[in-house]
C-alpha cells in the first residue's frame, strides 16, 4: 500500500534540487542575461529615490524637450520632467502590474483548468466551451473590454490584464491534469478511496507546477504588454503616474519633434518583456527533466 503512493513522492522529488537547478540555469547564458536585465530594472525601480535627485512629477516648462546631457541622461519630456527618473519610478508600476496580473490569472485559471482536466465529461465540456468564448478575444481585446466595465486606473488595469490571460492558464492546467490523471499513483489513490479534491491538491497540482511556473513567467511579459497598450491608449494608469505605457501615450504627440520621449519608455518595456521571456525559457530548460 505504501509502494502505491511512492511514485507521487518520486514525481514531486524529481523537481530539481536547488544546486542542480542553479547549475543548469547558470549554464544557460541567455537566461542569465534575462535575470541580469530584470535585476537591474528592479534595483533601479526600488532605489530610484537614491539614484536620482529629481521628482518624477515635478514640472519645469523652461526645461521641456531637452536632449540627453549630464544633468538629464535621457533628456526631458514635454513638461520638463526628467525622463530617466520617470522610467525608474515607472518600473515600480509596470513590473508590479505584470507580476500581480499573472498571479491573478494563475489563481483563477489553474484551479479551473485542473478541475476541467481531472473530472472530464460534462464538467470539462462546460468549462472548455466557456474558455473557447474567452479565447475568441485576444488578451488585449478582452482586457480592453474589462477596462471599459471596471474603469481606468492601476487596479482596473491589473485585474483586466490578469483576466485577459486566464483562458490560457486554464488550457495549460487542463492539459497537465489530463496527463497526470492517467498515472499509476493517481489510479492508486482513487482505488484507496481518496477524494477528488484531495487528489487534485496532493497529487495533480504538485506534479503540474513545473509547466505552470514556466508559463506564468513567460506570461508576465504578455501582461506587461497588455497594460502598456492600455496605458498608451489612455485607458491604463493615469498621468502623472509614470507608468511606461502611459509615458508612451503622452509622448505620441511629439514623436517627430522629440522622438526620444517615446524611445526610452519603449526600450524599457522591450527589456522587461525580453528579460521575462529569457528567464522563462531558462526555467523551462532547467526544470524539464526531458531537456536535461
């Protein structure tokens, strides 16, 4: 009886030990570059008050549209605000939105997907048809609809961006549950009378965590792009809060007169998304036993 449950323990224990995981991750140069880029962005966001003498909201119209200089490394915007300062402070909002939005989508989508895949039959059919409806909209369009309902602001954008990718998490979790429910240790648990919810919690979820973690990391970049797109349209975080997408939206009217005002926030978004994609690929390679 004890042996029947050993595969579950072994499957969970098969997750890489810390040293082995770090060694495999460190051997992936692209993943290391992604981690370094993200670390720099986080440090700049957290330490912004110590690294810049300017306030991101302070306006000085006499200093508007200044080019890069020792006083203003990235120049100033249309209101004379230091662009580098606004990018550093803006990282607090943009990165936070990406992480929290993915946390929301994970908490909602993963349990629904696991239930759908494990129970199957009518439960699976109902959940998947609802998921198909949501997938008929892309993540940005779905978030746009939700913002129209919830209103603008950081909280609304975060919720909208998170719910926008929920269908994707449902599909990923369902695929893992479909595979795991056919394993011997789940069959043994069923034969011993273990309840479905306990099986989902003790056996299915732990063994589905690896692809879910990887997928969540990759989707932080997606939610950042969704939030930035809403900000660009004026439906995201509202000025004068220095969120990167909102900065792009403010600068679009000056794209020919002062292109640097759009260039630097755009580069910040690019680097953030790139870093999460590289980290996600590195996690996949380090965590997937088939790729070792």
